[in-house]
C-alpha cells in the first residue's frame, strides 16, 4: 500500500522519504520493546504506533532539521514524540464515545483489539511518553534548552487550544462556515503539523526567518492535507485508504467539501500546495519538501 | 468538609496548609479562565480541577521547595502541573469503561456532567496542559533547566511505567500478593506523590541528600496513604468521603485490606507514617511535613 502512494516523486526523494520512514519506525519500535507484567499496555501502544502510518509529521521534523543544517540524530526523538502524539489522538478519536471507528489503516482500531479501557490507557501512555522521550537526557542529543523548547511547542500544539481544542470543536459540531471549518482544522490537524516543522527548526538551531518559512510551509500544507482528506473521504478508494469512506456525508458532517464543493476544493488543494512550496522559495535544498507537498496533493490515501 | 479533615494539626501548620491550598486553587483557576468557542472543554477541565481535592501533591511540592530554601513562586507552576496530572487521571479512571464511577468528592464525575467524549478530552487536555504550564517561559520563574528536569520527572512518574502502568495493573486484576499490590500502588499512586516531592527539590535546587530524603518521605507517605485509602473504602463514612464506599469489596478486588486484614493495615499505616517522618529527621523545618503525614494517617476522607 505504501509504495503505491508515492509515484510522483523522483527516485532520490522517494528514497529519502522511505529511508526516513524506516529510521523513524526502527526508533519507535525500540521505546516500548520491553514487556513488564503490565506489558499489555505496551503491546496496545505499540500496536497503534507501528500500524503503518504515512509518518508525515516525523518526516517534516527530520526534513526541516536537515534543510537548516541540523543533525538528524538531534531531531529523531522529536520526530518520534510528534508521531506518538499523533497516534494517541487517533486512538482516542476512534473510541466508541468519539467517532466509534472499527478500522484504521486497514487494521482493527486499538479498542477493537484491546478493549476500551486499554485503548484509553494506551492513548494516555503515548501522550505522556512523547514528553518522556523528548526530555530524557539519556535518550537524546538535544541540549536541555532545545528539549524544553521543543516540548513546549509540542504541548501547546497538542493541548486545549490546539489539537484537543480542535477535536472538541469537531464533536460539538458547531462549525457551519468555511471560516469555522478552517479554524477547526487549524487546531485539529494543522497545529501538530506546524509543531513538527518547528521542532525540526529547533533541532537545527535555525534562525527566525527559517522558522517563519517552516511554519508557513506547514500551515499551507496542513490546509491542503485536510481538504484532500475531505475529498478522499467522499471519493477515495476504501481499499487504498484502509478504512471506510463516506463517513462524513453519512454523519451529515459539515466539511470543506460540503461547503465549497469538490471543484473549489480541488483548486484550493492545488493553491495551498503551491503556497507551501513558495514559502521555501529562498531556501536551498527545498526540493525534497516540495516533492513531499506534491505527493500529498496527489495522494490516494 | 475540608476544615473537618485537619483537626490534629497545630494552628500554624493548619494555616500553612490552608493558605497553600488557596494559593494553588487561585493559580489553577487562572489557567483556563478564558472561554473560546470550544470553551466547553475548558469548563469540563475546570469542573474537575476545581472540584475540591485535598491538594496533597501540590502541597508537597511547595513544602519541599520551602524546606530546602527555594521560592514558592518557582514551585507554583510545578505544583499546578502535578495537580493537573492527578485530576486527569481521576477523570479517565472514572470513565464508564474504567471504574464507571458516578460521584467523586461529593460531586458528579466529569463524564456524568459533560458526557464521555468530553471527559476523555478534558483528561487529555489536562494531561497536556501540565506540560504547557511547566514549560511555558512566560508563566514561570524556573530556568529552562529546572523546567525541563521537572517535566521529565513528571512525565516518567505519570507514564507507561508509572501511573498509567499502575492503572493497567489495576484493571488487569493480576495482583493477588502483598508484593504485587505494593508494586501496583507504587506506580498508580506512589510515583506521582514522589514526583511532587522531587519537583519541590528541583525548584529549590536542592542537593542529592535533600532529594533522597524527599523521595524517601514521599514513598513511605504514599504507601501509608494507599493503605489508609483501602481502610476508608471499607470502613469510612460515605458522606465525609464524598463517594460511595465498599466498592473494592463489592468488586471482589484484592487490596492491602483483603490480603493483610484491618489490624495489620492499621499498624502498617502507622509504621509507614513514622518512616516518612524519620526520612526528614536531620532537616530543620520538617515540622510541617511531619504534621501533614500525621494528618493523612488520621484522615477520615
């Protein structure tokens, strides 16, 4: 499934994306490898963490660190931390009291395999582990300064005025305007993508201009990503997506698609992708991040 | 209810405990005071956070900071962070898929008031906010070094090999021996009490010996606290406790009480309280922390 998804990248960029993915998965698989007596928790955490996501967020962290001259070893714990936060949010979003989803990435969701209580705990465990991994001096080459700043950026993006706030807006179903849906997704998806990019800058000790460019890229990319998600939910191939499609419409949910229509959505995805790439226009070495944006624009899952 | 609970403290110590409690509650009530459009989340977080706990953990943070010569202003965000972690764990433990509790501290539990989805999110929001509050340079007088170290201590205590691990052991109901129950509670309750004490030391830049004393105090106190909890669940006054009693026995749960019997439990509470106090024997100014331990030994809720 994975290899099919990146046809429009050059060989070199595809290799970079795949080798970053392997690096991240190898690292992720090390954190919870031991199995204490309460190891069912670790098993549930690992089940969702290693269930084969696209690893977009950690890829952004590594890519921005590299773009601005940092060492990938410094960025790797940050990359793993952001993926843990992302995974916890999926586990909790899938719970029966939330979206009640049975499948994710072609596999049963965490609560379908381990039960609801364990899924709540696996989410809690991953959310907390993100900060452990970031802040443990034994696990990182970051300075305390870098680790503290990265952890703050991550907590703010994930928290009550970031991702958790966005999920709240989502379940409250308050939003019926383009502006409202935009704010929902800036919080629910955008904030974490932005934090992923920012952490890459922190790992590289990048300056203000570099950081602004990374944030702008991530914000446009996040918006393109979300609108593409709405389109795929309506028009995508459930087999490629690894989950049921049509759920937004079935739930009568307001989305970019229901408000703007599919034509406007498609051209908006293009426009935001273009703006993402333009954000990096003055930075040498941007080709990989531009290719990543192009791939996401054309992804089928 | 609160004032009844501390009859055996001297006037001076009682005043200290009560003024620390007010300080913490005032600070806690400031963090989520704004109400954005998704402010139902903030309301749910605040509902549980300000539902009148004993504030033992933050009191320990402030007390150890003071004992070792630090400034309470430095310790206050740490104290609030540990209380947020404690509160999130109560919200998630009370969920229908966990302990399914309707009342806590004499009030309806978070999910009974705001629904299950919002309670999951309120817990997630508080867990994340603990790290925001600790790590936000604008909210704290800590150095980045202190904040990073405190956040790491807190994450480790709260995480998969700490509190979340303990809750996993609890729902798996694996433990049938004194040793097993001990480990469960060292994780589920002990780890966070210990982190509260350690953070006070970090706030005061206390040395190794001071830190060892604080940890020893917290570990003995935590054990006394938990055994007393088991006794109160069986023999306490539901009205004073603000929740149903007898739930352990009704659930056929193995506890210190079911394994050791009430006589042995009572003398163990005494012994652990004594050991907690002895841990501080060489430290001038320990009277308040000793009084706190005595109060907890004799508490009725």
